[in-house]
């Protein structure tokens, strides 16, 4: 059963997200590598119409392209969700 459709990079930015997170879940290689890229950088590289599940992410540790989960997250804030944004 297919899960809910992922949003696009432009939609992620529109809802206030700031970074893209990459999680490698290559169980066969026991790889749990993760990394982050600025959402602006990703949009400049791939365009805002790309969905998160279409991002051509490749794990720099195990080299897998098939096990990398991509998510977006909002900027970190000082003092919780209501605090000032500490990432620029
Ligand atoms: Zn990996």
C-alpha cells in the first residue's frame, strides 16, 4: 500500500522548512549514515518541483542510492519552537 505522497522541495520551503535531512537505512551494509543539506541549496540544484522522495540522494558512506530517506525540517530555534531562529 503506497504511503502518503511526499511534498516537493518548494512546498517544504513554503511550510517553513529549512534543511533537508538524509538518512541512510542500508540494513544489509549496517549503514545508518545521515547528513543535512540546506533546503535552498537543494532547490538551487534540483528545482523546487522535485518531491522529497525523488531527490537523487546517494549515501557517501556505503554508496547506496536505494536506501536513503529524505526529510525536511524547520530551522533550529533558541529556546524551543517560539524562540528566535538560530540558523541562517
Ligand atoms: Zn549508507
